[in-house]
């Protein structure tokens, strides 16, 4: 009957090992996709999204608009998403779910705003109006680049990182737990103060350096023979 109970710990250890393996994979994938997604968005928003020409008296004046000119939302959400990716490891339980949801929302917002800005010409028209001095200056030969779609890919990667944090984040380590452990281990690691020998002056000086009172130990030693 005792031999029949031996396989039970093995059956219990298999799910925990699989959970730990999945947790490590999801953690690595979330970190990689989140960091790469934020980097792609920040890179894409600094590049030209649309270009065209404005008609002036001397001819045509070329105009360009980058991602930040068309919409500042993807770049701002990329910064917030990157901060949320780091904050996922600083909180636990319900706080981690909230931060993971914020990370996913940042990715979704970047994707939507990037698609909306891929065909926008408002920024080009504003630049053409400033260049010509006319309120309703038309823009011609408008062309859009691939950078809005690069920002879309970055938003999808941030969304994936948020979904992974929502699904597997409860198994990921937390920075606060590590700090608490290190804080509780310090008092246990303290060594007991060595005994002070009143006949050795160097021991008395060392006790004073440690902030101890060597006279108390001396008194305790000299009182023993009288007892």
C-alpha cells in the first residue's frame, strides 16, 4: 500500500513544471514584443507619412508631414505602453491586471490611430497654407509612405504583450516580492557580536566602534567570582 502512494508526488510536479515553462516563454515573448513594438512606433512616427506639393506663384512647393505632424497619439501611447510594460513587474494581483489591460489598450489605440493617419492629408494642407499664406491652399500629388503601417505593426506587438500579461501575468515574478525577501533576509544574516574580553584593550576598542558598552560586559565578568 505504501508503494501505491509513490507516483502521486510525480503527478503533482508535472503540472507545476509545465506552468513554469509556459510562464518563462510568455514572459520572454511579452518583453520582446513589447519592447520591439514601442521601438517600431517611436521610429515610425518620426518618419515621413505623407508628402505632396503646394501651388505657389513661383511654381510648386514640396511639403512633407511626419507621423507626429499627422497624429501625436501613436507616439504618446508607445511611451505609456513601454512604461506599463515595466510596471507590470512592479505590481501584483489586481494591480497587474489593470496595468496589463492598459498595455493592451495602448497597443489597440496605436493600431487604430495609425490606420486612420495612413490616408490623412490634414497636416499637409496646414503646412501648405502656412507656406503660401492662403487659408485654403490645396495640396497636389499627395503620396503616402509605408511608415503608418510600420506603426500599426508596433501597435499589434504591444497589444500582444498586453494580452500575454493578462493571460500569464499572474505566474510572472514581481520586483516587489524580491525586495521584500531581501529586506526580511537581512536581519537573519546578522551575526552575533563577539564576546568582549576586558583584559584585551583591542576588544574594548572594537566594542566601542560597534556602539556597544564594554563596561556592561566587564561588570558581568567581575561579578561572577564574588557570587
